[in-house]
C-alpha cells in the first residue's frame, strides 16, 4: 500500500484554503439557500421509482444544494422518519392535511444552526382555513399551507416568515382562490418581516394564482428574477422520465426584502434514476 505524507508546505496550503472558505462563508451570511421539492408520496406504487429505490438519491440531492430552508410537498411520515435520520442537522415541521395518520404533509426542513423557530402553524386552503381538513370550491383534496416564523441566528434578530404549500391538481377555481387566500394570510402572519414562499402550485406563471401572489401581492418570482425562459423549456414536472413538461409549476417566491442571487431547476439524477417525479427548484437569496 502506498503511503502519503503531508509536507509542511502542503499543510500550509490546506490552512490557507480552509481560511479562504471561512472568509467566503462569512461574506455570505446575508444569503439564504432555499429549496422547494415535491418528493412524490412514499406509498405510491411506482415500481422501480418507488420510495425505497430513490430515497438515498433524495438525500444526496438535498445535500448537494445544502438548503438552509426546504419546503417539501407530498411528504409522508415514513419519508419524514428517513429524512430525519439522514439529515439530523435539520429541524422538521409538518402536519397531515387530512385525518389520516399517514396523510401527506407540506413539510419544512430548517437548518438548526442558522434559524430558530419562533412560532409555526398550518391553515387549510378553503373558505374556512382555520378549520382542520376542510376543502372548498372545486378542490379534489384538502390542501394546506404550513408556515413558520424564523429568527436568523446570523442576522442580528432578522425575522423571516417561511411558508410552503401544495395547490390542488384538478380544481382550477381552487388554485385561483388559494392564491388569493395566501396573498391575504401571509402578509398578516409575517408582521412586516421578510417572506419566502415555496410550493407545488400546479399552475404556471401568468395563471390567476401566480398573478394574485406576484402582481397583486408584490412577491417576486425568483426564477424570473434571473432567467428569461422564452424559447427554453423550464418545466418542473417530468413523471420520472427526466423530460420536463411545458409548465414551471414549482416556484420559490420572496418579498422585496431580498435580491435573487441565483435560481435553478435542479435536474440531479443517477443514470435513469431521478429522486422524484418533479425536479426540485432552488434559489439563493440575499437580504437587501
């Protein structure tokens, strides 16, 4: 077996590289790394794409971007348990959207050493949002928004309202009404703090829901802050095939407190294996 020894010069180089990395990290304390990820529910009969065959790739995808806040859709308790085991540096928040103990959640993962959770909750996307398990309009299923108010440990007490949601996949009116509901509720919950909203909205830019949140409420679509998708394929649903659909239905929105440093659709895969039937989306935001 060949043995290697670090010379004094090599050690010095390593120290310099480590210090440079620390300096870069210190310079980025005003930035927040955000991810939105529809995991595809864990009990789905997806054959070779079922949860046990892709769960390691899900963790690798999350670690690859290293978000400080992550909004997940379609997450079930068996998936939460696995993610908590593999990613102990994160705190999890989430509750079922229906009465089932194994119900889907709009779960949140929060990097513990970056943020402290001050208060949190969940409301339903319905005409009675504070009544559990309710649905309205033409929604096919109960839908929720899960939220937490965070205190930034690196930002001298700066507060961020982080919310995550999943709009109905069938109800056109339900999606439009859900956009209006969120535009009203988030501002009230934020109490003038910054807002970050992630989700699978099941509709694209220019939809009624998008207009309510972006044009009417003043949230920024982080992807459009960086990219001009005309003439490109910017879809986020691909059904495990890797070929993006026409619509970008997964968004990261933020309040004007932030500038968007970068935004991307993460197409991580391992051969023909994809972590989910949606591509996760990412953004790096900087406090102004």
